[in-house]
């Protein structure tokens, strides 16, 4: 191999472990790789920036706007309201949950679908007296299975299709072409989840039970009307820097002061709510002017319009990962106070201020009402939902938003216009009709995914232009003895393993040129390998980090990694076997 090829291979071998084990985002790692490759002369500026002009990338971006219009109008809530009623059994509940989710995910990005369903499923499971652990992981897996049915189903399908059009313009696929394999994979995968899910998954209460009793993680005191603390600020009263407690809110005359600042003046009769453990109550009892609260109803169980109790799932990109809550000034940055932390289905005990945050931790937060909308699209949190909040009312424009999406799908499916044009037209109509505001559209764009996709093209171009893809492809042919079917199986297995450790888009885009070079050397059609990359990149069932929706349910469900292996291993084998049997039949070598 040439020096450029060795450099390209070295960069790729560095990228994968970095994405799997470092806290850096995949977009940062891949952009850094592209900058390095361009600086070393392996790729030119046009190749480095080529991903930003790819049709697949823009189709993904416009689809985000269409999905934002569904979310903003309450379109998914509309489906939930009519579907999640009262089933007769646990497997009946799974049928009611999984079938609509898989169908929705075929045309709507599955991340907002799962984000909308999680709080509804948590509430639904309590009413049905079912463990949410039996429902949340199948919810994520069903959304992944549904995404394999159409080109719109996942961003990876659109991106790989964009790569296909660049390399082979005459081999473009129709919107529903994947359904020949995707529908059988989805149906048999859902049957697997419905039949074996209740047997293979544990049944614990998880987050719902951990946050159920506010008395376990809060202490309430009152300001003595005749005491020395009246008219003193929180800072002056010595309540700002307690060792094992922190002041969360003040209940005063039927109202509440949430996220209390150090300058807040105390009044006689104020009811102070502290986050901490009962063991730390001794510290409060030693402060003159504070007396035990006489109210039997915990303040957190009362409804105040000035505050919200919110559950937030920490993402792997949160800037506070590895930091203590107190040291990181969490409350200052987010305007929210941490009341409790749930990890692995159990509430974290001890001094909250000394807890170091981890990815997928579930935080119970006390915040002001604007917090939810302000941070709903923050990369620091995978999911934000109001605790025991009422379902958001269905907006009158929800049917219009669904009509625009279905119209775009129909136009693309019938071949009237291209996928890109259909997504672009749908996004424009969503904005013009008021189904989605410009601000909501901007918030709906997942810039990390878009940058990851664009940068992946630069790395893929380096493998292609340097000749590394051709050499590696030749090595693959030697391993599979020039057998097209063995190459197909090898392609699927490699991409499926990589997507469990790194992002599915990066795995697909970087492996794509290598596999195409191998197929060209064999003199066979590239189509079976293109489709295998699409399906393998979606086969993220083994680990919580393999796919965004897995990480979203990991914390609220109180799962362990072994739970994903127990249910996901069989699903991976089943879906892989079905795909590898059907792909050569639909797209012959």
C-alpha cells in the first residue's frame, strides 16, 4: 500500500476505539480525523467537504423537520391515546405497544417516537400493574425493526443510498424496495419480542419505584416565625453550603419558590425542602430558627404552577459526566435542582453533591416550567419528561402534519419526485402551514448526527482515493475464498459488530467503500452488499450504547447490560439470518 493508504487505515483504526471508549462525541472525532487527513494531503478540500453536499445528508435534515412537525402538533400523542388502552394480558400489552411503534418508525425517525412513548409507557405500566422493564426494551427494539422497512426509516438507509447514487447513479432504490426484506425481518422480530420478551426480561419497578416516595430523599423544615432566620437571606442563614444537603425550594403562602438562589429572603412560616438523606437531618436540627415541618403532605406531592418535577436521562455527551453535581454547578447552568438519582434501577444513596454523574443516569429534577422546552433538544439529555404530567393535548394541526408526511412518502414511493425533493417539499409545507415553527425546526435538527454523517464521507473518501479500500477489499476476498455469499455474510457480521460500538452511520459509511471494492473485484452486483450494510447497521440489539433509543430506555427501565445481551442476542441472530437469506433472493449477485 502507498503511504496515503497506510495513513488512511491508521486513522480508521484510531477512530473506532475512540468512538467506542472515549467521552468525545463521534462528530468531534470524525471531524478531527477529516482535518488530519486533509492536513496530511490524503484528501483534498473537495473530498473533505463532499459529505456536506451529499443528497442523503440533506434528505436526513429535511426529514428531521418533518418529524419535528409531528412532534410539535402532538401527532405521536394522538396515536398513543387511541392505541394504549387496556389490554387483557402482558403479551396483549406488547402487541398494542410494538405494532404501532414499528409502523411509525418506518416513516418517522425513531428517536422522537421512543422519546414520546417512554413517559406514556411508564404511566401505562403503572395503571396495568406491569413492570416497565418488560415494555421499554421491546419498545426500543421495535422502533429499530420498523426502521428497516423503508429508506425513510433510518438516517443510515438514506446516507448509504446517497453513497450508492454517487457511485452507481443508475442503481437508485425506491422508497419501499427495502420492504421485501424489512417487513419479514420486522414481523418475525416482533413475534420474537412478544413471545420471548416476558420470559427473558426481568420484572422490577425501576425508576418508577425509586422516585415514588419523596420522603425518602427530601427533608422538610419550617422557619420559626419568632426565630433568628426571619428576613435573613439563604446565604446569611447558612443554608447555602450545607455538607450533605441543599435547599431545593421554599413553600410560602400557597406558592413555591423553586430553584432557590442565595439572595432569597426567608419569611416566618416558610416551609423549606432540602434534598438529601434522613441521616443528614441532624445538621438541620442544629441550625437555630428552623423547626420540623408540621404538614403531613410532602411539598413535592403538591401541584404548583411555578415548578415542575422532571425526569431527565443523562446522555453520553453531557458535559457533567464524571463530575460531582456540587462541583459542576449543575443548578446554576440548568436552573434545576437534582432531587434524586437512579442508576441501574436503584436510587443512589448518600450525599447527592458528591455523586459523579454517569451516562444513562436518571435524574429527578425540580425546575421551573420553561426548563422542559428549553432543554428538550439539549445534547446533555437523552430524554426529558414531566413526572406524572398530564399528556400533552393533541393539537388541531396534528392530522395536517400527518397528511404532509404521508403525502411526501406517497410521492416518493410512486416515483413522482425523488426522496430529496419529497422531504424538501414536506418540510417546506410543514413550515408554511404552521405545523412547525422555524425555532422548532432548528431544535429538531440533530446536528451531531448530521456532522457525523458529513465527516464520515471524508474518511470514506480517504479509504477510496488512497487505494486502501481496494487493498482491504482484496484481503476480504482472500478470506472468503472469492465466494460472493461468504463476502455478504462477512459484510453483515462486521458492520453489525461495529454498530454496537460506534455510531451506525459511521460504521456504514466507512465500511461502504471497502465492500464496494470487494464486490467490483468479484464482478458481482453491489446491490446485495449495499442492502446488507443498511440492515446490519440497524442491528443494534446487544448493548445499550449501540443505538440512541437503547440508551434512552436503559436508565428509565433500570436495565443491566446483561439484560440487553439476554434479549438482544437471539434477536440479532434471528434478524441477521432472515436478512442474509432474503437479500440474495431479492437482489441476486
